C-alpha cells in the first residue's frame, strides 16, 4: 500500500464556505429544538439529503432546505456558536485561513436589521478567530434572485466594514436567474472600495457564465467555475489572468452537476494552469468538509502529495490573508511535503 501524507495536516486556505451551510448537523438539531422549529425529515435523518439542482424544482428544494436551516439562527448566541464551530472544523481539517461567505440580509429580520446583523456576524468572526487562532474574514454575498439595487446596498455596506473584517464581495444563488451584468455597478462599488470580487459562475450553467463574471464583474475568483473546463479558450484566459476557481467537488456531485466525483474536471483545470481553491461549500447539506475535497483529488483524480501541496498553495495565494499569514502558510505547506508519509 502506498504511503501518503495526511491531508488533514496539509496547511490550506478555505475560500468557499457558506454561512448556514457550515453548520454541524447536531447543532442544527439543537438549535431547532431551542427555537421550536420543525425541520423536514431530510434535515433530521442523520445523512445528507438527496439533492439534485440541475432543474428548477431541484434547486428550489435545495434552497428550501437551506432556508429552513437558516431559520434556526435567531440570536447572537446562535451566530457565535456557528462561527466558532466552523472555525473548529476548519482547524481540524488543516485550514489556516477561512473566508466565510454570508448574505446578511437573510439574517437581518431576526437580528435587528441589516447593519446589526452584519456587526453580530463580524463580532462572532473576530471572537472565534482570536480564541481559536484561525485567521478568519468575511465575504459578503448578494443574491441573484433579488434586485440589483439590493446588491448595491450590500456592496456599500461591505465596503463600510472593510476595516472590520470584510474582504470580498460575491454573488450567489441560482446562476440561471439574473444576468451578471445586472450586478456590475454593485461589483464596481465593491472593487472601488478595495474588496475582492468573487461571484459564483460556471456551476449550474456553462462556460458563458464564467466569461460573464470575468467580463462584466471583473472577478478575481470564481465561485465553482468548473464548467469552464468545457471551453479551452476560457481555460487559457483564466490561467493567463490568474483567476482562481473555488472548486467544490462534493457539492458538484451532490447537486447533480456531475454524476461521480471522478467526473469533476479537477485534472483538466489543473493541467490547464487554472489556479484552484478547493472548498466544502455547504457541509451541512453535502456531508463533507474541507479535507474530504483533497481526498477526492487524491483518490478520484490521482493527485499525488506534490500536486496536493500545490493545490493548497494555490488556495493560500488566492486568499485575502495578510502577506505574513500567506508566507507562513506557504512555508508550512513546504514542511508538510518535506515530512515523511504517515500511512
């Protein structure tokens, strides 16, 4: 049996993790009990729900389950617990830097409004980072399903809190709804305020959605981006510009974008020179966290330890971590690779 190094000990950055989706299943059950929320069986069965989001009905079911889970986050203590546990899970998986993605408008009704909601989230992130030692920041994400003016409001708010831990601006939800260019002004506001542009694209729709994120939103990172593998010219463009794709293999399979883990085009992207940052997306619904994505690269795509180390470096380089944090993480990756295999 080939001896390999433990991917949980490989230092890495986690750049694609959604807020509610980071929750532990056991925490969801406890918060539902605390607040008297009746959860559907799909969220209480002890195994990840059966999902398929390649059609409108499937995406609606996925979103409904996510919204049900989010409804259990009702007070600052719930937020603090979620963030603390997300940090603990990431540390267990070898993460040295986490950028957690959140749309604060979704939490505002229960937390006193948009500004209080964001402040509660940022306070929780700051506390968890200080107490666990994990570098943590926030990426504020607008919702494609809402009006572009709402996105502009969020972008201005995100810029206002750049000195409190907001490092980027994203765009999430169903790519089939809302054109990227409808949100160009919001992203211009964010970029002018010094935030990194990281919209979702190239998951539920094809390469054109990735190109729209590049051309209309001037993305520096693409949430998912895997469908770019279908367009060699686009792959060259991503590689030449150094735009990182936040690839979430388990999520892609769970949502039916690809049938099997080996179908996710990790090797195609890697060999084309497209930087990648592997991410867990929504562990609550997909059943696997950060280290498991590296295991997929190893077992289903044949990535050896040298290549896994390079994936980790790419995640660190694409992060918004301060230079000293990036340098330390990159040095730690080298130490991991120089060490002996453990199993």
